[in-house]
């Protein structure tokens, strides 16, 4: 009679255990091994907005430039809804293998997390930044026939006439809205926010004299500034903008330390292997040096960023903290 340790069932168990141990020992190598062949199939960049907008156009430009160095097609897929949250959540829940990326923006990857309690993802935990790609300031504009000719004029009027000075935006919680709230907090003024269903409607009321001001998108407002219908009082970035070299920053105009920009970047799901992130960072930042792409950015008022994944994560954490304070102070949190 066989000894128990040589019984067929026990022997099979030992062999199975050895096989499991061997497989487990190899698991840490799976990520790097998969990353070495990346990419072996097409890569998708998800745009969380409808086709035709600035984020969509930017994603398509990036996709075109990184396809050749990756050796695979890079396609853009639009998944719009909930201010960018639908597309962002789709990417957050995708396999962390580098094949599904997000063209995230200030709203989807910073503001939404402090504005909404029901957001189905957490920007800092559920995404691995590849790189911030571009940023752009907003511009504080008034009607060219307005009595306000400087930031100091606006502050003085708003302090003397609380809840009288109006500023419009394309909706509650947008970067335009929150920049106005930040301006009010930093200057000790009480501005009246007027939300619209999109930038175009707000701009028309500003041009028509129904609004006092807007913290407007630079690209949209530049044609009205150059055409003499709007007066630019200040840009919201830390430095002056090449498209408006004679327009001061809000900080230069007297609001010390003021800075607010909208930004866009490429994100992968959290857990994406580092070698894959490194490869994506390499091709994305190389694309940002392309002359055609730089010209495309410059024409639209974008400033090239190209930050490392670590620097991008640090920047976004600071943005979430900044906008969180604004949302709390203004009582804007929603469920």
C-alpha cells in the first residue's frame, strides 16, 4: 500500500500547488512584458464632449501626430454627457492597459470632483496622467461702450454696489463661472452670476448690453476684441498672453496672486503600467514640438504645457484644492 504522501490525489495537489506558485511568481512580470509590445492594436482617445468643440479638435490633432511613432492607428471616440463625466467615467472603468485614454479638461478632471457629490469617479485616484497638453487663460471682457475701462473700475463699482455687477457664463460650475467666483472672493466683491445654456447666448447678451462682463474663452472673444465690440480688461493667467500682449493679467491689474486657466490633458486609467505611461508621455510630448501643431495651438490661444505625469498629478491636486475652496465659499456643491 502506498504511503499517503505518494497517493495520486495528494501528488496532484502538490503539483497543482507548485504550478500555482510558479504562475504567481511570474505575475509581476506580466505588466512589463505586456508593456514591451505596446501598442499591438489601435489606441482610442475618448473625448467627453460632442464633435467639433475645442477638446475634440485638439484630441484629433494629437491622435494624428502620435499614430506614426506608435505604429498603430489612434482613433478619437466622442462620449458626451454630464459636463464630461460620462466619457471620463468610461475611461476610468476601462482596462488599465494604455489602449483607452481620455482627453480630460479642467471640468472633468478637477472642478466636477468638488462640485458634485455623486461623481462616479475620483480624478486623483482613478486616473494616471500622461501629460497636461495645453492651457489657456480666460479674458475679462466688457462691452466696448461700457463705463468700465479697467479691473480697478470693476472692483470699485462692485464694492460700492454689492450684487449689482453681472457676469455671464455658459453654465453653473464651468470654469468661466468659477473664475468669476474666485475673482469675487479675491477682491471682496459680490458679483451676480448669470448662467446661460452655452457661451454663444451669454456672449450675445454681453454684446447687446444686457450683461456687464464675462470671463470669456480667449478664442471666442478675440474676434470681438479685435473688431472693437468688446474691451479686454485683463487675462486670468499668471503671465500675459501673446494674442493680447497689451492686456494686463488680473494680478498685474491689482489682484495679487490671481491666476486661473482652463487646461486639457491626456489621461490613462489608474493602474496603467509605468512603461506604457512612459511611452505615451514620450510620443505626446514629442508631438507638442511639432511645428504644425504649435501653429494650431497658437492660432487658438493655447499655451503648450507638456508636463510629466508626476508634475501633472501635482498640478491637478492643487487645482482641485483651489476650486474646492471656491465651491465651498460660494455654496455651490450639488448632489
